[in-house]
C-alpha cells in the first residue's frame, strides 16, 4: 500500500464526512426556515386572535346594553331639543291643566318607546361596524399570512441548498480519494519486483493491467 | 444553489407586500378616522431637493437619507393633507342637517293646519270650547309625533351614512389586500371620503299633517252626524222644548 492509497482513503473519508455534514446543514437550514415561518405565522395568529377577542368583547351583553343606552339617550336628547324649541308649539292655545298633563304623558311615553327602538338601531349599527372592522383586520392578516406562505416553498428550496458548498467539497475530496486510490493500485503494478496480481479461475490466469502480459503465444502454458 | 436568488426575492417580496398592507391600513385609518397622509406620490426616478421637506405615506415629514429610502420604495410624497375623518360629531351634524331641513317645513305645515282647524271651529261657533281644546290636544300630539319622526329620520340617515362609510372602507381594504398598493388605495379612499362628506339633497318631506287632517275631518263629520241624531243637541240647537217630532226632516224626536 502506497502513500497515495492512504491519502486517497483519507480524502475519501473526509469527503464522505463533508457530504454528511452538508446533508445535515441542509436539514438544519430547512428546519430553521420552517421554524421561522412557523414563528411568523404564530405572530400573525396572535394578532388575529387579539382582533377576534376584541370583536367578541364588543358582542357581550354589557356592550350591547351600553350601545342601546347610548342610542336611547341620543334619541331622547334629540326629541327634547326639537319639541322643546318648537316655535309652533309656543303658538298653541293653552290647554287646561288636565289635558296638558295627559298630552305631556302621552308624548313622553311615545318618546320613550321610540327612543328605545332607536337604541336597538344603534346597537345593530355598532355591531355591523364592529364586524366590518374585524373583517378588515382579519382579512389583512390573512393576506399577510398567505404572502408569507407563498414564499415558504422557495425559502425551503433555498435552505435545501445551504450545505451545497460543503457537499461540493466533500464530493471533490471523495473523487480525489478515489482517483488517488486508483493511482495507488496502478502505481503498485509499476513498482519494480512487484509480482503480478493473478487470480486463477477455472484454469485461466487473469492479469492485472499492470502485470506483464505474455509476449507470445509460446509463453502460454497449457495445463 | 440556483434557487437562492429567486427565494430571496420571493421572501423579500412577501415581506414588502406585508409592509405595504400595514402601511395602507394605517392610511385608510387616517383617512376615515381622521389624521394625516402623504399626497402627491413622487416617481422613484425623480431627483430629490436636499432643501425640501418630503412626506411619508402617513404624512410624517422626512428629509435626507430617509426621504431617499422612501423614494426608492415608491413611498415618498411631495405634500401632506389632514383629513377630519368620520367622527361621531360628523354623523351628529349629518342628522342635525336633516332636522334643520325638515323642521321648518313641519312648523310651517303645522301653523297652516292649526289655522284651518281653528277656522272650522270658528265657523261652527266652537271657539274657546271643549272641541277646540280637544283639537289642540290632538294636534299637539301629532306635532310631537312628527318632530319625533324627523329626529328619527335624521338619525337613520346618519346611521345609513355611517354604514356606507364602513362598507367603503371595507371594500378599500379588500382592494389594498389584493393590490398591496397603498398609494392607489389611499387615493381611492380620499375620493370616497370627499364624496361622503359632500352635502346631499334630501328627499321632499311631504305632508306631515295629512293623516291628522283626514282623521280630524272624519271625526268632526262623524260627530256632526251623531249630533244631528242626538235629541239633546237638537233640542239645544232648535230651542225646541215640546214633544212630538222635531222639525228636521228625517229625524224623529222622542222627549
């Protein structure tokens, strides 16, 4: 065994090691890319959850009661403003106190009932607007998630080539080792005094390429 | 290794698109809820004047390297504008506008209706009577009801507008998501906001007291008919005290 053979063996071993390392680097890079993508998606998911939670919190009974109370108060204030400042009502013939009280009671009851209905309208509007807003925000987050997701296969493809440099070096070294091995075998045949490698099979001699071939038919020995 | 550039580009593009969506959402919020945005988008190939102030998409003043960076991204503006936004005060004013439009007509119609009713009562010799009190009471209730209706209509119109604005913002958000082009979306939003802010013509209010007049007239007619059939009324009207048949054709009277 020559130095070439040992060198070739070492080179091939290092080359194989580098190839394994390259494969590991590829896997590691792909894992990192996938993990980053998962983290980004998780961040978007958290944002979406907050949007949904905020929206849900505005759909509770207390929130509805608050909306309805606001709508009711606004309507009552508008009625009071209009009816109190009505120029025509000041020109009305004065009613007797009993009729005036009856009239005021009827108007107040009507105002209260109508204002209550306005409160329901306000609640309905608040809910519709709240839902639209949540839909907008969730839509944007969904789109952003989709954009990142669309880029992921290409990012993974890139990550799968992260160990290419190592792999190339490994392949190079392996090839070098193989060549060195071949050279070693070839060179061994050339060493003076070295015997030809023969393997007797079924009465025939097989000669290594480096072994000296019989020069004439006369050299062939019959069994 | 051949995929590196394409994947880098894809990842950068995705990140850039997402930034543009965030930016566009901010601009839409500033336009619809009130705030400042940049206007007059500059072409990325345009040169910058180092002494000039430029503006970011959200209307923040930028100069120097920051301006150059935004210009490269296609997000640099030459000026800024502040939008008041669709605040509760805006919608309240919208409701008040309808009240201001309809209420004077209501008051005018009320005065006319009241005069007509008073003339009828005067013709019947019923001024300062219980019938006039009853008419006034009824008319006062009708007026209050119509005032209530005007307030409700104004509120309803403001709420409809609020819903339209919300739907428009929603549509523009969808447009932004599809295009990832905040400047185009912001321009559309500005146009839409200007359209919503502009005063619109109100529908004619019609006859507020038509129903009341019809009912009052019908009730008056019914009362007159009933009075004609009322022996006590006839007795009073004709000063008739005796028995027998009342001197009104077709009306029998039993004392």
